C-alpha cells in the first residue's frame, strides 16, 4: 500500500508531470488568490506540506537527500517562500477587497509617524538577536559539510553547483551552456534592473495589491517561483547520477539508463518528414530552425504590436516595448523548449555544432 | 544618594563629550539619539506607522544587512586560521573542525551565507510585491539587483575555500559555463570567428582553453591552486568592499528617495 503510494509520488515527480502540475497550481493560486490565502485554507496547505515532509522522512532515500547539510537551507527557503508569498497575497486580497469598497489600503489606515527611537531600533535589535540565536542553534545542531580533500581526478556523480545556481544547472538539460550559463543569467540581471523602467503602471506603489498589478506580479512570480525556485528544488532533490531524474523515494542508482532519443529540428524535417537525408552544409541544414527562432525573437514583437498588444504598445512606446518583449520572449524560451522536449523529444531548434551555436 | 552619583556621572565632561543628549524619554531627546549617532543616523528620526509592521517589510532587508555583518565578523575570525594554499587549505579547515572544542565559527559563516542568499531573495520579493521599485526608487532597485548578484558571487567564491571534493566540483560545474561565453569562451559561439584565419594562421586559434573567459576566472585552464588564491582574494577583499560600497549607496538612496515606500494618494480603482 505504502509502496504503491511511493511509486505514484515518484511517477508524479517526473519533470514532465511535476513541472506542468506546479505551473497549473501557480496559475490556480493566482486566479483564486482571495480564497486560497484565507488563513484556514493556507494553514491546511501548510499542515499538509509539513505532514508530507515529516512522514516522508521515514523513507531512507528521501531522508538521505533532504538531510544533507547543504540541502537544509533549501527546505528552509521553500517554507519561507511559501509563507512570504502567502503573506503578500493575503494582504493583497484584503487591500483589493477594501479598495473595491472605496476604502484605502491597510497601509494607508494611519498616517501618523513614529519615533525611530525606541520603536524601530527596538524591532531591529530584537530581530537581530532572534536571527542570531537561530543561526547559533542551527550551527550547533548541524555541522558544516567537509568531504574528502579536493581531487581534480575524481569527479563525483552527480557534480552539482552550489544550490542557488541549480536552477541554471537544470536549464542545461534544455539549453547549451552558452545560453543557460551565460546569456540567460545576464538577461536575468538586465531584465531585473529594467523592471522599474518597463513597468509604467503608477498604481500599487507602497502597498500590497494584486488586482492593480496583475500582469507584472504574474510575470515576476512566474519567473521567481517557477523558473527559479522550482527548478532549484528539482535540481537538488530530483537529479541524481548522470543528472538523471529520480523520484523523492527512489534510490540514486548510478546504473540507471535513460535512452537518449532527443533529435534536432533539422533531423525531424530532413530525416523524418522529407526522407532526404541531412544537407552537408550547415546553412541549408539549419535554415528552418534559424527562421523559426528568428521569427520568434524578431518578427513576433512587431506583429503583436500591430495586433493583440496594440494598446499595450501605445502605453509603452517603442523602446520600453521592445526591451520588455526581448526579455519576456527570452524568458519564455525555457518553458517553450521544455514543452517541445517533452512532446517531440526536441534537442535543438538550431544545431550549428560547427560553431557551438545550438539553441 | 543614587541620584547624586547619577548626576555626577552624567554631568561630567567625559560623559557629555560622548553622549550629547539627555535620557531619551522626551520627544527632543528621542530625535537627538538618532541624529547624534552615526550608526542610528542611517534612519530618519521618524517613520510612518505602517513601516513598523513586520507584515509589511518582513524585516528582510535589515536581516540581510545583519547577516552581512555576521559574515564579516566570522569571516575575519576564520581568516586568522585559514591559508589559501593547496597544501594547507583543507588541513586548516580540518583543524577548525577537529581541534576547536565546541567551535561553530565555520558553521555560523556557512549557514549565515546560505541564510543571506535567502533573505536577499525575499527582500527583493517584498520590494517587488509592494511596488517599491516604482518612481522615484528605480535606481535603487538597480543597485539592489547588483547587490543580489554580489551576494551570490560572495557565496560562490566562498564555496571553493574548504578545498574539499564538494568545493572543487561545485566550482568546476559553475565555472565551466564561462567556457561557453559567446566570442570569448573557447567553446562559445563565435569564438572561431575571432581566429586570424585571414593571415593564414587557421591552426593557431586566438581563443583557446588557456586564454579564454574561464581561464581569466580561474587563473588556469581548470580549478587549481591559482583559483583557490584568486577566489580567496575575491571573497575576502574585492567583493566585500564592492558590496559594502554599494550597501552604503543603497541605504543612502533609501533615505534620499523618500524613505521606506508608502502608499501614494492615488490608489483608486479607475483605469488611468
């Protein structure tokens, strides 16, 4: 009985099922944020998650991964992220409901100002002491890991980057290092910096609200919670030897074999559809992929600007619109590539391996 | 009697030269406490009531700064015992674990670093969700993004220093990406375009494993002793100084841009 349940959860944790489930849950939570953030519902979710975690600790494989000293912060992060997102959406729900009734947001309730000494200094002092105590207890309880001395000849399997970069390492499943390790991180930084200049919505500043900033909050939370935090969790807990997928209760078997059945777009076109064999030169071979990616990145923005996003473009102006579209389309390449991988076993849209230019 | 002693102390020249205000139980003295102290002077003298609520700020920015201080303090203590050289590095860490009874300095440093990464993310989440990056605070959000990057780089460079298997391979995986940097990585797209092929030197590549972006990062073609020293200097000197400078800018800008974000008057539902 328990074994069957474990098998079911292992199967559900496979990226092809787990990630769409998380994405669906994400959009459901945002859509029904007023109901889901009610204290009783949220408490139920929290208790469910903790129960699942505690009961799972009885499984040796689950415990082995989760209790690794360097993985403990990830559990803490997941709990804190969940709590903070709940706290923000809860206040947004209350504020949105208040503003619908013509009342100001809660933050506006009192316009009085308070002395920094003693009130603010007192809070800062107490929270520093509290975190200091937590950090000390954490340090007494859990030793910092120290493995065998560094050896450039014995690569551990799997070799993992520090946990906060595992989202990027997980991206390597779908993209080559030049995109996953260089271009995307740079775009994350430039995209984050340009947020204040792209968001022209003057409302929702200084208080929690979802209704007034639906689009910006949805995009940001999708990037943070789904493309960053969820991928870190997947990369840490579910990726074992050879970066193969392993369910939470599965033993990390080094000998697990996954068939490599991924093929390039050019192979789908020339071998599977046209049966002509691959052209020798890279340009006719990859022209379809280049056209597709080129269309996605360079033709889609002007087309959308003239059709669906006409009003949006008018508000944003030329520069803002194009900076936004560039970052947004690059960000969406990851989920799009995931879907293509799962549905068509697609390896690369463009595979000019001659110049390491694979997309 | 007690009052006599108290007055004797607080009326003395020494006391008055250090503390320039009376007991902070009056409005005037409460303002003076903040104004006459260089550290408390980071604050304004008064703040809006809503900003004191933990549910608004989550305290995450302050905690990030607190953890930065903890990391600096424990880091300096660790520097007394750690030598960033291949022969010594691992043994020094081993000695910290084996020879110091009840020692938790390395633990505080490591878990504090992980905690700081988390608090930075959550601080950013809070600032985003309260719309606090909106005008006039756009620039400070950008400073914050750079600080986030520096926090991750601090943590990343520190990860190598224990010089164990966990360290060397995590940094190997992390820095292998630099190999694929467009144009300046030897396995990056476009790197072959930079070859001086026109001069008839096709077989002498301009960008190769011992001069590309990863080489610059690691001080060698793979993670070795040069990397250890390089990451040590980055971790202990360069990035902390850069971060401290930007933290000063960040705090100063919070004050200059009007303090902590507060609701603007225009919170109406009508579309603009």
